[in-house]
């Protein structure tokens, strides 16, 4: 099951969808909206996606994981729209015969999702400002390492800030 | 050729539109498209060196050739998850 | 939340118990009863524990993980008694600020549980035989590597078989 | 001293009991306990070199000294999860 949704993610449904008698191990990853990041305070996030491409890339990373581990079933759901603190933004579930495979495959799936899948978050802070989070990538002119955001990766892109008081 | 280019996230905000029609030469590649985009929207310039380009559902580098009817999208580095 | 239970494990309750606005990442591991292992077919498992010591060891491995990663909340439930194919035998949930911490801590918790916590499984096969699974350990006389069982680690102990027709 | 020793899993099955009272010298250590156990239950012998011993909720090695009233348990390698 691969999908983007504007509704609350039901991770139990997702987890049930990867259960199988052929697999002894299930790993579920949940990304949730975190309050504090490097001393600033997040109050909400908005997620936007390039829908068709995001679904295609999610299917690609599933195939990629299947080439690397004996993956039984995979489920990935990414939420879009407005999320409050503590809300689940993404859920990745994977089942494999053995646990180390499931941990490695699960980690790979979420790592690749964050690299490849065209989804963006806009962050709202408690000081009334907001900004798109765009992790820096290496280019001819720039080689900047990504820092942390209110879920996982914050870009230094805030340097070129679009923040304005709301 | 005329190409409709989808824009997302901060690229969309800076351009003030979620898509734009650009006119590029028939032999244009993705690098030429970047240049046409920044010419049309100077406000995008801080973003352009990092702007990603997709044709269909695949990422494309600057050397990738464009063709009429290509589904093109431009957007900043992704930040999902 | 650390406990042993004779009832079906409700992993959603466990997962909710580790959610927190301070953490952006939750990893849940589920061990389930797998049918096929190295060509033999499992039909059921019975789990038995040394209850007081098992709970003490689970608390110890939680402390251990807290020393190694910035762990926010931990939940571990191990099921005891009779389990059928596909049933969940163990659930480990952990929340951390960032995802790689949560993956590493989750993997550590289940790895250590399997090493340290006094719980044993008896395996029932489709040929009517049954046997306790006791992974081999290094001793002065023996240095044998553990193989696989219907959940994760099968011991070579079947060499000294207690199997009898039921 | 007399010590009650809990038995689990295959150790329990082979001994036919979930606990046993053993009489060991006042200076006995865990290694001596193993020997007393195998003497009492010869059926346990295939298991004994690998039998784990816990005092209270901690694993104990053969050199660990026993004391009156110790909560002792003997069991094969664990296989939970």
C-alpha cells in the first residue's frame, strides 16, 4: 500500500497490511511533528507534494528495497496538508523473514523517501513566522550539509529567508 | 517550443504561480529551461542553482534534452518525511 | 511500559504510549510467528518466562538504550503462552528526536531482549513433533553459532532432541 | 545449606519439576551447584554445560559464591522474541 493522504494516518491499518505468516519481523517507522529543533519552537507544518511523481518515486524506492532485502510486504503513507504538533506525517511499514532485514529495509525506505520523493514542508514557528524547509543540496556553487527540521531534515535555506510575520 | 512547467513549494510562492508556460528553442535542454525560468521570474534566482527539474516522474540533469509535450516540473530540494 | 502478557499484544496502545511532541521519530518492531524456517513448517509456539527476572532484564535493557541514545519513551511487551502462526510474540516501541536514533535504539532493544531476557519458546511442527528452542551459547567446551528459529533464533539444540510424537 | 532452585523450559521438562531443593556445602559456588544438580538429575547432563544460572535477577558465573536464602534459577539459553 503506497499512498498520499490528507487524512490522519491509521498506522494500525498499515501495519496489518504488511503482516504475513512468511515473515517473522515487522518494522514500522512513524515520523511525527516535533516541537523543538535547535532552540526554535515549531507550532505546525504544511505539507505539499507533486502527487503523481511522489507516488511514482515511492513505488521506485519499494522496488529498490526489494532488490536489496528479502522484503515480503511494504506500506508507505505520507500525509499532506496542515499538521499540528505530534501528528504523524509519514508511516513506513515493512515485513521480512528476519528482524535485521526488516530494520535495514525500513531505514532505507525512509532515508530514500526523504531524498527522492517530491514532498515539501512549510514550517510555522511560535514567533509567527513561517518558511519552506528546503534542505541544501550540493551544486556547482554550494556544498552545504543539511541540518535538522521539525521532523528530520532542516535546510539552511532559511538563510535566504522568505519568513514574514503572519 | 512551448512547455508548461509546474512549480512547487517555495518556487511556486516566489513565482506567484503553480505553473508557467515557457518558450524555449526546439533543441533546448534542461539547463536552457533553467535560464528561461530565471529570466521570466528574477525572484527565483536565489533558488535556481538548487532548483530540481523533473521530466515526467524522473529527475533530469541540465544536459537532458527537452521535447514537445514533455511534462516538466521545477521545485526546490525535497523536505518530506 | 514494560510487561509480559498472556493476551494478544495491542501494538497500537504500545505505540501511542511512546508518542511525544519532543520526538520526531518512532520505531516499532513486531516479532511474529513465522511458518517456514529452513524447510521445516511451524504450526504453533508456546512461550514461557522466568517472570520476575524477565521484567528486571527488560528494565535493564531500557536503561542501557537510554545511555546510548537520546531515548524519549520505550515500550516493550512480550507475549507468553500459546501462539499460532502470524501472532505477535513481542512488540518493542521507542521514540527519539531523530529517526536514526530510533532505528538504532529499536534494533538494540530487540537484539538485547533476545540475548538476555529469560523467555523460552517451544516449537510445534506440522509433523507432530515439538521441541524447546535453545540457541547455542559459547561455553568452555562449545562455541557454536546460533541459527534461525520460527521467530528469529533457532538453536542447534535440536541435535539433542527432546522431540516426541504428540 | 539447602537451596531451592527454580527450573525452566527444557531443564524443567528433563527434571520433571519446576523447582528442586539441593543441599550444598556452605562455601559452595555456582559451579558446585551445577554438579549437585546433575548428580540429582542425570537426565539434565546434556544441558548442563550450557545451563545458565541466575541469582536473584542477575546471571551468575561458576565462581559466584552462593549464600543461604539465595533465589537461584537454572535454565537453558533463552529463546524469546
